[in-house]
């Protein structure tokens, strides 16, 4: 494992937002944001302070990888591991995160996050690749289960059992994407609350590093995790339910990757997420109209 950088008592708190250049100015105007997450593949470590706004670096930062392919049995690309590690150093990040998924195999790029079979063999691959990644990181690595439209036919574990074993094997905390849980449950005809409860029932206290929420869209009878729509009431309800099962509200972050709303709508969305998560609102209080 890389020499762990001293981050003091810095840890994620409150409501955060995924930093994207298109909404950087709007996020700058939300004074109470707890943290930002930045996509590792969107920045250059040597020029990180040119690639992102200065305000991002005033917040606690999570570097989020999307192309590492932790589930690839072929092993990891050393350059991608080095890039993720360099990004955490360049941004002074307190945490890195990646997906429980694969994006390449047999020399082919899928161009999308794909689900893993929930098997012992996949756990072995994941544990090895997580250890390889952590060997170069100087901050903890959180793991995010994905939204997927299908399951492999020979799963040996359900989702909760697979993630419990992954946590036991790696000790890595979970990035719990509440919206992903909801999407997966709805596409399989299950109760999203029951899926959250099953997962939280097996994970030890403190296993959740932070949460994601995002919007989705329905197409051809399936729910797609698009990140381009407002966070819906069903996700806010599931977030509130999740928080209610935990000893304290976890950090929660909005993912928005397109169809960006006006600044006022974005701020209102962040305030709604904070309310559901039990956090103080990150937004300025509305003017009262009373002269001072």
C-alpha cells in the first residue's frame, strides 16, 4: 500500500456534488457544500489546478475513477492505476473511489460499466485488483456497486452477500449509490427498501463511506441510470429510508452528467437532497426582505 498521506481529521461531511466544468460556477455559489467528487479521467495530474476551479480544491475532494476495470481478470493497466494515484495527490483528495464492475476484457473496451458475476472467482479477481490499486494510493479506496440491466446466470451470491464478502476480503468501504439500488430493484420487480435493508443488515457499522444519488429515465419498460434528470422523489424517499437505518447520516453526493439545470434549480435539488439526508442545507437562506 502506498505511504498513507496524513489527512488529519478531514473526512467527508454533509452534502456534496460531482464537480463538472459545465456547472462549476453554479456550484461555486452554493456555500455550504461539504465536498466534491471529481472524475479521475477528466483531469491531468500535472495540471490539476488548471483543469479544475480553485473552489473545488477548497473543498474536501474524492477522486472517482470510471475506467480502472477492477473486475477485469486480465489485471489492471498500470498507467491507469498510476493516474488515479497521481490525481489523489494532485487534488489533495481524502478518498478515492471506483466501481465494482469491468469495462474491458480480452483486450476489448466495452465503453460502459458492466456487471460482474457474483461468484467466488469474481471475488478473487476483485480482491487482487483492489489490493493492486491500494498499493499505489495514499488514501482509502471506496467501492461502488453499479446499476445494471442484467444479472449473469450463474451467480453464487445475492448482491448483499457478494458485497459483504468483498468488504471482508478487502476491508474497503462502500460507496453506496442509492439511486443504483433503486434502479436495480425496479428493473427486477423488487422492493428498493427491502434491497437496502438486506444490504445494511449484513454490513458492519461504518462500512458506508458515502452515498450517491442521481436521476434516471424510463425507456422501453426499463429504468436507466442517466444522471441527466433531477433526482426523483422515489430516490429521495429511498435516501431518507437508508439514512434512517444508519447510526448517523452519511455524506451524500449528487451526480449530474448532462442536461444541466439553471443554477437556482441545481441549488434547490441540492437542498432537497440535504433535507432527505438529514444534513443542514448547503444553500444560502432565502432573503427575508427585512432591511438590516
